[in-house]
C-alpha cells in the first residue's frame, strides 16, 4: 500500500481521476496518501494561485480513511473512490459559506449539500475545499472582496477565467483531480480554455441545479447549468455518469438515459468548423492555433467542412442571447439597481445599443417580451437540429483570445481586452458562450496545445441536444490525436 511519501501517490496526483480511483479500488494506493499528495500541492501552490478559498481538511482526511477501510474490507467504494476534489464556491456544502463572492453573503453557511455534492460523495470522492469565483458569478475573471484574486497557473499575471476560474486553476495545478463548476456564460468552458483543462457544459436541465443558488432563489435559472471540469475526456464521461439525472419531484418518474457514442475513430465523424464570426473580432494567434489543430485532425481522417453553418443570423443570435441571459441574471438585482437598469433600458428604446443598454433591456423586459425572445430562440433550436442532420458536431472557439491579463478596474461593461493590434470589449466574447448555450446544447472544451505566446488554446465541441456523450467522446479522440493534458511549467 502506498503512503504519502511513496512515489506512486505523488505520481498519481497529476494523473486522471479515473486512474486514481482505479488505483484506490485495487489497493495500489490509499485514499489518504492520494489526498495528502494533493494537499502537498495545495500548500505549495495555493499561496500564489489563491484558487482554493475554503477548506475542510480534517473531515477530508477522515473520509479518505473511511474509504481505505472500506477497500480493505472488500466493500464497494464507488467510481470516484478516493479522488481528491474541490468544488466551486457557489455550491452548497454543509458547514461552509456559499457567497457567490457577495460580501453581504459572507455568513450564509450551508446547512445541507447541493444534489451534485451528495452525488459526488456517494461516488466516493474526497472533497476538501471550495474554489474561488467572481461576484455574482458574473465575470471571466475570478476575484471578489471576500477571497481576493485567483491567478492563472500558466501566468500569474493573467486571469484563470470565470466564473469557475478557481476550479480550472486548481485542476491545472494538481491541487484537485476533478471539479464541479457551473455555466451560463461559458463559466465552465472559458476557464477550461484559459487553463488548458477539459470542461463540459451539459444539455440544459440534464444535471439538477438544486443547492446552486443564494437564499430565496428557489426556481432554476434559464440557460444556466452545472457540470464537470477535469484533466481528461474520460473523466468528464465518468463524472457525467455520476452526476446526470433528475432529483426531487422529477426523480419520481424520470431517469436520464443518454445515448452512447459508438464511433471510435476520427474518420467516422463529419464536423463543421467555424473559427470566426461577424459578431466578434477574433484573435489571429488563437485562430492560427485552432486552425492547425483542426488541420491535424483532418490529416488523421476527420471529415471537415470549413464552410457549413447553421442558417442563423449570428449577430441576431448574439443579441437574443444577451437579452435572455440578462433576463435570467437580472432577477437578482435589488430595487435601486433595477431603477438604474430601467434608465438604461429607456436608452435602448431611444436607439442606444451599447452593452449596458442592451443588457438592461433583458433585465427589465416584460414577460410578454421575454416570451417573444424565447420564441425566437426556439426557432434557432430547430435550425440547429436541422443542421445536425448533416453534421455530427460543430467545432468553434469559446473565446476571442487566450487568457487575458488581470483587469479589475471599473465595471466589466467598460473593460477592454487585447485582440490583435487593438482593444475589444470584454463583453463581446459572450458571443461564443451563447452560440451553443442559449439554445441549450451540450458543448465540451478540450485543450489543443499552446498559442505562439505559450498560452493554452481550447476548442469548443458543440453537439446535438442530449448527445453529451458525443462531444465528450470526440474530445477523447482529439486528446488521443493531439496529446493529453499538459501541466503548466512548474506544476508537473
């Protein structure tokens, strides 16, 4: 049996969760040793990264010991046996704060677990901490006045993404082997891209959101989902096995039965590739890297169509997404802020089309207007379904560029990022977020290597409704052809 000083535990800590759990079940390494190896990395790397912001280490050690005792007794220990994990701060985990970065929620201590947390624990995972988020989960950076700023392990001066930025940084640095995140505006997919890990945004409503909310928010939010981040496609698939399926009222009569993906070769897939859009200015360096990756896949036999697109006005689709996104997130604003939003919405009606005016339209719209916007989305969903009769997947970016430098000045609506030779609004990047999630489609992000500047480049793999295993399986083929997860320098 391995101990925390044995080489095997230290070697395994950067392997996949699937490999780790197999080693624990087979008795080749103990869950305690594996946890201690992860905690060693936490003690060495977290002071600089600030990814893990809440811990319950004693309880985790006790749980790891219980798993080892079960293994020794020959008792079942679950598919995630002994896997050291952290979870996004926004999930309820009994005895820990759920703040979403709001200082006013600093004393909001969860009294029960989110459904996803219970399912992870039932599968044998060892959760020892929570990871950082931006306030309101509303940024592609991860900073707030409670926990401070999380840094990207590839470059501490850059953002790890958001809102599951702490999640991706913990994974990439080896402090955790699996992560639980959430996504309404690329909050799983963007950090996966920025930090060079895998992330899966499930089909809408496939994984229950229970326990991923602040007090008083008892209804599920439109567009938003919860899902896994990992260091391999196989781990995403394993996590989906553990996490998918209804809870509460729906569990009385419904079950999740996702179609399996039987194709095992790139040559069996027909994909469309869309690396640029008129809705957004795209960084040439990232586009070059993604293009070369797709060309390598094509050379390996992938059937590629560079011109096919869903018959949808991309600019109109982006406008529809912003409207419905801000209608969803706007329910949390207080009365004073709602009054401000009404002023910006008045500017929209007068013809202004800056980001604040467009967002305010969604925040303040009537249900009648929301219904019309949702009906437009439904038409797009049907167009996507037609598109997927001829193409198995769509490959596209999830952001305009690789990880950007920290910028916490002012509000997100005013910030700019470097793209090519100029500056572009940070909020423009939401196009790639909404292109798939506004229409409820599953999408997997897989790392494809590094840009010329040495930063991770993730490719978004969009699949048809409820064919989550298709995009994950394709990510596995991409991993097989282009290479598996690469740790940032200094974290291998």
